[in-house]
């Protein structure tokens, strides 16, 4: 009789290096957020970030102890809840922050960003049609790829209405990464890119692309064109990073940071605090730690006994990798400013919790082993 693959009820040991990297980056993030906000004499942001890290660590641990069968069973519920929350930001519960209607305020002083948790939901849902293959299949077929793209199109469309260009790009990167690791025919990537180009053209014609987003692209081409206006943030970010030299000015000793010359420095521009106070050496170490975390994630995807686990891990790694590249790139003038946080480091409870849950999912893929029966 031909053996079949079943899932073991017990889980393997966790990847401790992966956990330590995520925790280490989160601690560094707390220190940098403290440095960026301490001159205001208000420790509420630091406390909120610490609460976010604490909650994220608890959820990371809980998720890491769940096997893929249980995760797969709850995917429809998680996906629908994500869509409902994304639609909720377009209701009176939603508020506009920095030009995007991306937040829900369920109670005074409490707010969360549904698009961050939608990243987790998309990774879980997208992996179902791409990772659950029929007998004899070695890669997803036509129907599976189409269903996966439909599952991705719905949340992307809701985010386009906010509009949140940065998150849309992250979702596109997740879809691309998942398709690549699933083994789907490469022509589907061409279809995806063509669809993205068409969606971009449609967004332009419908006025969904805001004037300030166009101006940011123009500033990237000519950084000195509007130093007192749209180009101010990018210019100040480069000054702050460059002033740190190789070893930095020391934690809490950054003059640019203390003077708040870089707007939103504790969120999207947290890397400028690292560049000024920790220098090139410290900033490079942060990037290397993220790179090591991504390497562990790719190894988990490669070693997974389940195609579903492989696609899920690929989507999660693509999310963290692309977001890191964009965040660091926009602070050094290589990418336009699109407003995405640096994973595990930037201030933001929703992003912090979602990022740590993603690590928990990677652990779940790593720990769930298959056996022959």
C-alpha cells in the first residue's frame, strides 16, 4: 500500500534563534522609541509600545504551539473578520491619520489598524488554494491560483479605498512571494504584474492616488527639489543618519532626535534614530538581525513537510522582507516615503503585535512535522 502523509499530534522543538531575534529587535525598538519620545516628558507612547510587545510575545507563544491543522480550520473565520475590520475603517468608527483612513477607534484612547492584522489573515488564506494540492499535483493548478488571487484582491481593494499605498505594496509582495515558493507557473507572475499595472492606472484615473503621493515620487527622482516642503522628511532623515557616523553619538544623545527635526521619528522614521545614535555599526546590526530572521524563515519554508506550510512561511517572509527594505530604503533616499513601519522596531501596537504573531506562525510551521502512515 502507498503511504500517505498525516500530521503528528506532537510538535517539534521551537526555533530558539528565530525567537531570540524577534525579541532582541523588539527590545531595541523599545529603546529607540524611548529615545525618540523622551524629550516630550510623556512616557505614554513607551508604555503603549511595551504593552504591544508584551501582548505580541504572548500571542507569538500561543500561536507557535498550534499545529497547522488547527490553523487551517480557522482560516475562513480569520479571513472574514479581517475583511469586516477593513470595511469598518470606512464607517464612522474609522479615523484618518496622515492622509489614510486606516484606523478604528472602538473607545476613547484605544485604536488599532486592521490592515496590520489583515496581513496575517491574507498569509493564512492565500496559502490554502496554493498549498493544498490534489493527489498527483506538484504545484497549484489554474483554479487554485485564480482563487488565491481573488482572496488577495478583496482586502487589497478595501485598502485602496483608505487609501494606504504602503500596505497595498506589502500585500503585493506577499502575493508574489507566495506564488514563487508555491511553484506556480511563472506566467502567473506576469499576469499579477499586468494586473497591478492595470490597477495602478485605474487608481490614477479614479483619483485614488493622492497628490502628495505623486509629489513623493517626484522628490525621489530629485531629492533637492523641495527641501522645505514635500522633500523635508527625506532630507532630514538623511541628515540624521549621516550625522551618526560609524559608531553613533550614543543612545539618547542624538541632537537631531532630541530636536525632533525628523517628523514621525518614532514610527516610520525610527531607523534615523538608530543611524544617529547607534551609527552605521548599530543600524547595520539591526538590518543584519532582520536578515538573519528572514533567513531562518526561508529555511523553515524550505524544510516544511506541508505545501501549505511552505506557502504560508513564504508569504510571511515576503511581508517582513519587503517592509524592511521599503522602510530602510525611504530613510536613506532609495525608496519613496510610503509610510510603512520597520518590523519589530517602529512604534505601533498593531504592527508590533502582527509582526510577532507572524513569527509565531513561522514557529508553528517549523514545529508541525509530518509522518508516514
